[in-house]
């Protein structure tokens, strides 16, 4: 296990009917609020009206930034920064899923960034400066952005999607009410849960030795998602299912299972290129890539971890290590497919191999997967994985 710091200071308000506490929280930071949200689902669900009841009681001055895209754009960040400066915003309040929260983090920091935001905030990838306070109201279990200091921003003109990390990007307070996810569609519920699994898998398949605590926790969280995702799909208003998915999402990426490990997230690097070129749903892209990546890197060195994955997560009893590993990958693929997730690139709307080579080159150039991955990947490896994503596959 590597040395690490673990200081995650987000105040989590988990459970039903916690919005009554919002005025007190906002008053800690000020009265001028930038409300950030996406396509308007919070209005359909009634959450928007509930928020404004609290704002009116608290005499908040609320400025809105609506229409944040699923892969948040740098242009939206720039617009939010302008609103913050013009209206002397005290606190940024994203209400939504990871994209809305990520956009808000970039806005909160962008207020203090001089010059071009893409050049001076996103491209360096590590942000050391201050940010406005961020208070989140989560409506989708997926990214874990409600309790970490990372945001992912896209430049669609340049076809680049990159992550930025900074301690000041950590939300001050996050409201996690599972009932706010009752109205999430089956497709987004499944894609969000696949995203949770991807975070756990990227941390789990890691070459750092002696990380049993992190691995055991990751296994427990994976089994929780696998248990409760089908329940949430069948009964969208099942509180227990939604609560467990929401908390698993938060714990999967707040450092609990990743700290103490070095390495690079290979599948996210590959999926970011899919999103940058084709703007597909993040969790769907990861679902398509991860099983093919698993198959591609399966060898005598990685078989022991994949055998453990098969046995601990999927209950595979096969004793022959390689066969057990293959069965585990197949079980994972079948589970995702059974939840209604597209499992090939054509099913996700990517019909040709036209950009695969360019995406492979960029995936390596924009990350450290060629040197620090669980199994290092070169451009040819990534291109091969992309090509495997074009057709249905049997891994066993």
C-alpha cells in the first residue's frame, strides 16, 4: 500500500426531507446563489418548486444556469463564470447528477482563473487555486462527484474531454435524498450504476500490493450495486434500493477504495475519447469498453485478480484459474446487458471504425495508461479494444 492523505470534508446530509436544512447551509456562505441544473427534470419532479420555497423563506437572490449538457462543455462553464462575476455569487448550488456538479465545480474555480479557462484550468489537470463554496443536491447515483474534488469538462470543438482535480473543488455540503432518484429513467439508472461499478473496477484492478482493505470494501460495494440495480429497475420507488445505490455511488469515488494505490484508469481514458468524439452516455461507453479491456489484458499475470473477481463478485466455483476468470468477465457482461445497457458501439450509435485509430492515439496521449495502467496499453492495444467493441462478444 502506498502512503496517502485522506481528508474528505464534505458534510453529507443523507435521507428524506433534508431540504429544510438548505437555508441554514446557504446562510453559512451568503445570500447570492447560482442555481445550476440540466434539462429540466427537476421541474417535472417538483424538486425545483421545493427549492424555491426554501429560497423565498431565506430571502436568497437566485441566478439560474440551466441546460447543462450530459458531458458539460467549457462554453457552459464560461457562461456560469460570467454570471458569478456579474451577480457577485456567494455559493454555487448544482442540482442534478455528476455532469451538473462537475460543471459547477469548474464554474466555482473559474471565477478565480485568469485568462482562458480551457488553457489555464482544464489542460493543467491539477488546480491549486481557490473556488466558490459548492453545495450539491444530488438527483442521480453515478459519478460520486458529490464527495470528491474532481470534475470532467469537454471541449467539443477540439474533441477533448479531460478531468481536473483540486482540493477546493470538493463540495462543502451535499444533500443526498434517495427519493430524488425515483423519477430517473431505467436507462439512466442502469448507466449510472454502471458508472459506479466502473469506478470500483478501475480501483480494484490495480497492481499496487497489500491493499486488502480497499479491495474488500470495493467488493462489498460492487455486490451492493449488483444486488440493488435490478430492484431499482423493477421498482423505481423502492427506497432501500435507491438509498444503497446512492451511497455506493458516493463511497466508490471519495478516495475510500482508491487511496493508497498508484496507477492510471485505463477504461476511463478510453471512454473519454468516445464521449469527446460522439458525446455518448458515459456509463454506457464504460459498459461497452470494460469487458473488452478485461479480455484484452487477461494473461498469466492478471488471472489471479480476475479469478478473485469471478469468485467473490459472481460466485464462480470453477477451480481452473483462467476458465474462472473468463466466466467472471462473461457474467459481468451479461449482467450489464440484462439491465438494458447497449453493449456494442453500433448499439450506442457509433456505426463505423472511422475514428478509432485517432481516438486510440489520443487516449494514450491524454493519460498515463501506457506507463501506469494495471496493464500498460499502447495505441495498438487501445485500437484493438475499440474494434472489439464493434461486435457482440462471448468471453467464455
